[in-house]
C-alpha cells in the first residue's frame, strides 16, 4: 500500500531526526538525558525609563553588576534601539553607556542578565577602608555624639553596636537624638546610619542589589550595609538587623554610589522584573561554556526570554498528553466526552494539583448538570442555553472561590484555572447524553474523560518527561512519528476484546 | 476478573475492529464529499426517488421555529406520522405518532402526548439537540410505515428494521433488529434490542442475540426466531446494492423496513455502520469483505454480484 509506505517513510525520518538530534545534544554537547540536580537560574530584566529634555544630547550610564558572593553571570542582553551603545571599563567596574543626540518622547532601555549561584560564600575579604567623618552642623554633631555614647554604653563590641544602631533606627518610639538626626538629614535611615558609623570611626559602606522574588515585576533596588568589625567585614540588613548575606539577594554593587546616571533626561527610574527557572545543573554549565559556540543552542528554547520559556515548558508537554489520548482511544478504546477535553482538564490540574482539581471538577460538573436540568425545562434554543450554562459556570466558580477564601481553603482558589467554555460544553454534552442514553453512558464517558485527564496529568508532571520535553524539544518529532504510526493502527482495541468476548464461544 | 477474548481468536474469527473499519474501509472507500447525501436524510430521499428506490412518503419539512405552529395544524390531516431530524444520528430524536385520541397524539408505545409536547420536540430538533455535532437542524415529517404483519410478532412496540452491510455493491452481512421492552421500543442492540443475524443466501435467521447472549425466542412476544424468514429477500438485497451505486460510498449500511403494501422501503443510509452486526451474526466481517472485494473485481454486473454473494455467504444450504 502506497500510503502505508509513505507514512512509514515520513514517520521513520521524523523519528530518527528527533532521536538523532537528542543523542547529538546529549553526547556531543553534554546535555544531560536525565534530570539530575537542578539549578535555580534567575533572569533579571532591568528597565531604565526616563523623560528626555528637549533638544539635549542624552547619556545614560548604568553600572553593571560584578560576579560577587558566588553569583555567576550567564548571559547579558542589551536593548538599545536608536541609541549608540558601548560597554566601558571605568575604575574596575563595567558601565553600559547609551547615547543619543536628541529624543522627543520618553523611552525605556533594557538590560537583561541571567545569573545563578552555584555556592554561597561570603563576600571576598578586603582591607578596611579609611573612614571619612561627615561634615555636620553643631547640633547634629552633638546629637550624634550623644547617640554614639548611648549605644557604646549598651554594646559589647562593634557587632552589637551596629545591631543596636539598626534596631534603634527601626523602632517605633525612637531615641530623641535618632529622631532629630532623621529629621534634619532628610534622607533614608540607611544614609543616617552610615553617617553615624562614619562618625564613630567604623568603616562601612552600602551593598546595592535586588531581593529576588519569582515572578516579581517593578522590583526596585535594595541596600544592605557592610561594616568592618576590626577583624572582618560583616553584612547587616538595615531594616531587620539580621547579619550575613541573605540567600535571595543578588549583589549588584559593593560600595556606595549611584548605579544609574542619566544626563539630558528627567524622571529617570530603574526597575527590575524577575523570573526564576529550574534548569538542570549540567545544562547551565553547558550554556555558560558554549552559548555562543553552537548555533543549535542559540536556536533552542533557552534562547527565548525566560517568561516565554515558561510558556513553552507547558506547551511542549501538550504533545505528550495528546499521545496519552491517542493511546487511550485507539489502543484501549476508552470513550471520552470531547476528544481533547481531557488535555484541557489535565492542564487545569497542573495549576490546581490533582486531588483539589478532581474535587473541583466533579463538583462544578455535578452542580452544573443539576442547574442545567432546570434550563432543560425552559425549552431554550441551543446557543442561548449554552450561554446560560457558561454564565452559571462562572457564577459557580466565583462562589467556590469566595467561599473557599472565607473558609481559608486557599487551594480551592485555583478553580479559576478551569477553562469556562470547555466546562460549559462538557456540562451540555453530559446533560444531553443523560437525557438520551441514561446515566450509565454519562458515567462511562465522564469517567473515561477523567481517567484520561488524570493519566495525562501524571505523565505531564513526571520529572523525566518534563526534563526531556523541555531540554530536547526535538523529541516531539519522534512523538509525532509515533502518533502518525498509531493513526494507521488497524488492530483491535482493548475494549473490543471485551465487547466481542462472547463471539468465540460457539 | 473480566473475561476478555484474545486478539488472535478475534483475528481467526475475522472480526472487524473500530480502527480497521476507519483506516481500511471508511477512510479508503467512503470519500468525504459523498457523506452529505447520506447524513442529510432529505438528500437521501431525493436521490432515492430519482433512482426508483422506494422511501416513506414525505409530508412536510420544518426549517424554522416560526413554522412549527402552522406545521402542527397541517399535520391534522394525517392520522399517523413520524418526525425525524434531517441530520439525526443513531436513531435519536425520532418521534412516531401512531394515531389520535381527541386532541392528543398516541406514541408507538401507546402513551398519549399533547400537541404542545409535539411542538417542543420539533423545537428541540431544530435547535440540533438530536443532530450530528449539535448543529442546527431541520425536522422532517414522514408517513408512518405500516409494517408487514408477518414481522409484528418479532417486535415489541417498535418497527423492526433490517440492516444490510454492502461493500462495493456486494451485500456482505445482514441482520434484523427487534425492539424489546428492555430496549424501550428502540432498535438499538446495546440498549437491549434483539439482533437477529440473517442468512444472505436465503433471508432466514441464522441466530439471535440479546445483550451478547444467544436467545431463541423474543423475550416479550415469545416468537421463535428460528422460524424467521424475511419476506421479499431478493428485493432487499437488490435495494441494498443499488444504494451503494446511488451514493458512491463503497462501505455502506442500509436500513430497510418492510411495508405492508409497498414491500421493502429504504429508511436511511449510514456511512459509518456499526460493528454490532457481527455480534448478531456471531461472525466476523473481514473474511466476507475480502471475498466481496474479489467478487467486485470479477464483475461489474449488479445481479451477478448478488448471485455470487448469495453463493459465497450462504449459511443455510
């Protein structure tokens, strides 16, 4: 048969292509075939926005982060449409510089980097820096002396002195002198604290960086204070007085001074969008070493912005779920309501978790069927009937969300991840099925759909499947080949071995 | 433990499975463009009339909601009639009215319903409740078949219909579906109707099956299936083969009823006929389909095909 050979040829080619590329990546480029150890890779997108002054040349300088405290920078991208762009080395720090003759509208510049932290050592030691006493008004100097004397009295060493200082400035009812200093400096407590430390002769400076929160947008710069206690440098949080480098802190710059300088513009602002992504450790190292050596890696999903990577992570799982549906229908012969409805339900389960998802789904469809039976008596035209069901479904989702929130069942809030239209159609189909074929058939098809959905969910959440589909998207070609071949399967379904079970008995 | 039959045994019996039916027969021999003629019962009826194939008389077609009120009034002149969705599937949405009682209509089961209920049924039909894929549909009103009294004792509250599977113009397998009390007057085997396999050569019954088990008598009427001999068998085979020629569908299910006066009448056609006919005959389709393929290759003559089919597929000598 010509079409059979054709399919065999196409499927064979696709299969070999997928497996071949996978093996090449695995053995030649060192991508791990099995998940192994995962690394948390952060993508930090810095957004510089400002309003330019009319007819003035613009220069934007951004100090770039240095790999400090164990952080490794993987990739950097600069977006600079219409701007001249250079990266310059100035006094040992790198600076990105955007320049332009003039600009008549406010604009945004982007700098994106990917970073991960294989180990978390302390910051490198360095000799204590010379202390420069701040210039103060007489009353300020007097207040500072009194405050320092008070703190000295209560503390045993430099460490406790600084801790007390930070606590003092974060208290609700502050010492009169601290309150006075804050009032006259007209600066953030951090700056005042640094001034007090300088006045007391303790070497100290700021550490600028970003508190990492996954999915966070519009994050702004944060600061820590680092001081020298006579033996070594100590990091302290100027708000909580906790010492040591926080785990979720990306160090941008060690030392005071502005990160961003914009000349020829006003209202400049620096914000960060953050996404974290778990990647296999070996792949991260591979990226680090060879990101620019191999075109293939440049065209992998890793080349995308991390938000899109997240989308593809889910998208690449759908073919696997489709394979589950194909196998369950063509080989097993399960009846489902709507061919790919189980996949959509399984995708919702990914958000809600399995048990919550099942309970929510069965509740929604059950109550939906009950309400739908009232609609049935009203003798409505089909389109308005389904529209009515959609509205009922949305109300049920809202009710579930509100009730669960009131009762503190946060899990059930994920009810919103169920696709409304699909739920409505499911309810409609089940309802008609009930009227025509009876409950037995509803149970059979509903059960079949749920079983396929649960199986798809289990496959999609499997660590190895997740790892393979994301890191080796070319395997989807092999999957396509399998699906093509199954489309030509002419053997019996498992259900038929049951259906025709009595035929052999004559 | 659920009892299953081994795939090898099914293979030996030549049972046709769903996958093979789609890939090998429906996909290959039934071109998509010819489906319309089969799925739309009005088109089927029109084509049948052009080909001199007898069909039930058409009383009315209702296409829009606003026609419903007038239509029910117009139906007053007919004592008995059948309402069907034009694109219905699997016998859904068929309402059989056998007579009147004052203002009320009597269903085939004997229950009386009001004109309002008939109108609601028409409205649901137009909304697509009973149709393929839930599409908007039309309703057609046909004459009720006065079925042959000979078959009366083999069916409970319903019209027994004869299904013939024809492949490339060769009748391959046949059965008659007899409604029972359990099947609620419907001729669906999985709802408990009795399927009686019919010998292609003679029109006599081969065996009768209900719920997958052999039976000898009708559970409600007590009629003995062994004595069943379908009348007008020559004409039924001829009709089945002609439908293949009419539709251009190589693999076709033909549903036929026997009218008291007119003999075999075409009820509907099916481009994806089910596999239950194998259960009713306790035999597989595959060997027969292979033979039919040979017969069709040997001759193009309509009568020769039927003659050869009767020769090869005969069970009763």
